[in-house]
C-alpha cells in the first residue's frame, strides 16, 4: 500500500481539535503511558499543533487492529518530545 499524506482539510481539522485538549479523547493505555513520561494530554496536543505548524508530514493510514473501527481512516505523526520519539495515531 502506498503511503499517503493527510489532506490539507484533514490536517487543519487535526490542528483545530488539538488546539483545545478538551476536544481530544485518549484511551486508558495512552493516559498511563503518558504518566510514565510525566506528560499530559495537553502536552501532546501542544506537540501536535507544533508538528503541524512546522510543516511536518501527517501520514494518512487505515486502522487494522482496533475492534469496531477496522478500516477507519487514521493519521500518524512521530514528534520528538523531551528527546524521546513518540508515535501518535489518531482518528476523528
């Protein structure tokens, strides 16, 4: 499967949602992972906005392993936060 990039509309919507962390939901596993690194959902949202503002690529993909969401369009980015590479996957 060829790699694709999110459309400008999708990227704009991701940025809009990440700009207000109250609009973002995480799964419990993510919350625990973030706590282990001393990070919050707001920290990650700020990094998503910074990633997009820097013109970094937002990769479009499809969910393959989330029950009830198989085949749904998703987006990936890999920002470096506190000298650690993070893999972020999100959907609308």
